[in-house]
C-alpha cells in the first residue's frame, strides 16, 4: 500500500439548556469526562489519565468491545491540550493508534458559545487520516456519538442533583 493521507474538517454544533460553565466542567473534570468519553459501550478501558491544563496530556487506552468490527484490538488516543480559555474554548491535538498502526493526527476545537437559554457547543475537528485508518466519516460518526454521550452525562447529573435536593 502506498503511503497516503486524507485531510478532512467537520463541524458539529449542538445546543444545550445549560450555561457554558456546566459544559466546560464536563470536559475539565476527569471523573465526568471519563464517564462520557472513555467508559463507552463494551470497550475495556485500561487507562484514562488527564492533566487538564495548557501543555497537559490526556491518555486513553482500551480494547475494542466484542460488538465492534475489531473485537479485542487495542486502541490508544494521546492528547496534548494546546489552549484552554475557561468556559469558552478548549483546543487539543491528538493522535489515534490502533494496534501498532498510527491512524490519524487531529486538531480538535471545542467552543462554548452563550446563546439565549443556554450554550451552543461547536466542535471543529481537523484531521489527517493515514492509510488504513478509520477515515473522516467514521471519525465524525464517533464524535457525534461522543456528543450524544455528553448530553446523557449532563442529563444524568441533572437527575442526580434533583434526587439530592429532594433528599435534603
């Protein structure tokens, strides 16, 4: 196979009925982010570490679940935070590796834009996908799934807060 690279950019926008601080916390708090970002589906997470600061790193190591096309295959994501403006913006650069094959290098920008009644999350992904990679369509599908999981995490913490207030 000849070496090749496919470049792609996609943008996903989603509106939330929460202030920007609430969404920022879901990205900045390691416990919350692990729930919606790392602990998904049938994957077996081996490692999730996060040092949320400019220049800090995030590492995710897991094996693909039995319901995936590549059950048991190891996948790694290595991230470096490039820019963080609290409650406004998170920019990170990350690489993904499956087995021993580097699949891609990407720049991810999360913008939290105040709107009437909440926040617009704008996720801009700029990727270089190498031969044998998952490709831009699969990556966009993956990020759409992650944003859906983020939505569920925010709803879950709403339910938890309501239960705690009811018990008080």
